[in-house]
């Protein structure tokens, strides 16, 4: 394919979805490794959870910096670094035999890798490839790629763990992570300031700082991170504790991934027709209700499947809507940076969701307190999105000249 062919919008969205499928799908499998790795390494769930929490926190801290890098020099360069760091981190995680190696590989290296190849950077590149009227649906398609990766890689990883052991399973995942490097070829471009506005990064960040809705988006995405990280890290173990086979837990996460393909596409479609802030409020409210019903339901596989399917529709459907809302308000020029900052808030929530889940279990032998916290946070996020002022700020930027 010619160099120009790699830049076609359809190619950009397909490769962007594939990158997100690998980036998000692989890290979602780490919860499957909790029980075998803690047993073989002789560490507690809290220690394993802290490594995943560090990963999530570092992902959040570094994302705005990689966003600035991508906005200045192009997404592709950041993705190449991310693919290499991802593969190296998983190899360290697989071959290390200590808690230090777990923190270095799964925590630090993977955390940096995901920040260099995650949603803000990929979705910013996709957003710039499409006109405003088609942007929301394109973001939904690319976001659904992350869910497709989760759906495909979770059962594969569980099968690999059962057939080859967790070490070999991780080495295979490391090889898959490296595929991000060639896929970056479709995302090598950088923003064209002339076509997207001459606003400076300082001005864009000042606009965001003074916009109350931007802070409310940060608060809402904190909740999303808490939910997703807690369940990705602890849902398989929670289901096993209920007396089910480990494959049921893996299948539950896979179902979440499958239904989130539908949820991401649906969110992208609806986001182009209805106000995104109201859709986000509905999603967070529905999450809280789904958790309540799951906690009250009889202990059965049917309840697990119903919860997984329902939560899957709501899992990452927040991403195209949140990123789209940032783009609607502030424009696409510095979307990687501004959404990267919102992603930092998401990852602070992820840190607490992953870590507190393990701490709660080690202290009480139960995840009940964290489930209750997840319900309360869902209700809070539903309220936060209602007052967001979602009018574009392009007129204000033009006045400033």
C-alpha cells in the first residue's frame, strides 16, 4: 500500500482499532494471572494488585506527556515506543521471579507502554482523520477495537495459561504486543495546525483550566477508571471465590469485551445525535444499577452472564463520548493532550480500584466494601455530567486571535 494509502480514513480507523485492541486487550488479561502468579511467587493479592495499581497510575501520569509529544511530533513515534515497551515489560513480568520484577514489568514498563499507545493518542489521530459530522461514529468504531481485543484475548489467555502455564502465556502476549509497532505506520501523521487552528497549547490548556465542565469530566472519568480497573483485576477472582471454575471468570471478562463492542459502536452512533453529557450520565447510572442487581441476584452462572453482558454495554462506551465531548468543546488540535489529562484522572481512579480491591480482600476476605463504593461512585458520576457546558469554545479562540 502506498504511503498515501496508509493515511486513508478507513485505514486509520482500522489500524487505530487494532492498536487499541492489543493495548487494552492484553492488559485486561492480567486479572487472569492473579491467582497462578500469587501462588507461584508466594505473594498476596494486595501485592499483585499494587503492581497493577502502579501500572494504572503511571499510565495516567505519563499520558498527558505522550499526548503533548504526539500533538507536536505525531502519534506514530509514540506508538512505536509503546509497542516495544509493552513487549519488554511483559517479558520481564514472565521471566522475573520476584515482586520487584512484577512491579518493574507489569507496573512500570506496561504502565508507560499503555500511556504511549492508549486511547487519547489513538483517538486523537482518528478524530483528525474524519470531519466533525462523522467523528463520533469513527471514535466509536476505534474504541470498539479495544473491546474486541478484550473479547478475543481473554479466552485465548485463559486457554494458554491452562495449556502452557502462565509464563509461556505471557511470552505469547509479549509477541502480540509488539505488533503495535508495524500498525503505527497508519498513525504517523501529526496535527496540521493550519487546518485545525493556530491556537497554542498554552492557550488550549488555559481554556480547559477555566472550563468547569472540563473538571466535571475529570471527576466522571475517575469513576470510570475505578470501575474498570477493579473489575478487570478482581472480577475473575471474585467469581472463583463464589465457587465457579476459573474459566467462568475469564468468560465473564470476555463477555464484557464482546458486549462492549456493541456498546462502543452504539455510544459513537448516539453521540453524534444526542448530547453526550446526558448519555454519560445515563451510562454511569446504569452501571450503579447493574452492580446493585448483581449483588442481590442469586449465586448462579446466569447472574454472572447477565451482569457481564449488561456491564459490557457500559464498559468503555464512556470513551468515545468523553473524548468526543472534549473535542466538541475544545476542538481536535490538542485533543491528545487535553483528553490525556482527563485520562490521568481515569487512571487515578484505576489505581484505587485495582489496589483497594486487593487490600479489601486481604483484610476482610471479601470484596463487598469495594462493590458498595463502586455503586456510590456510579451515582456520583451520573450527577456530575448534567451541568457540563458543552458549547464549543471555537468562537472564544477566534476572538483571542
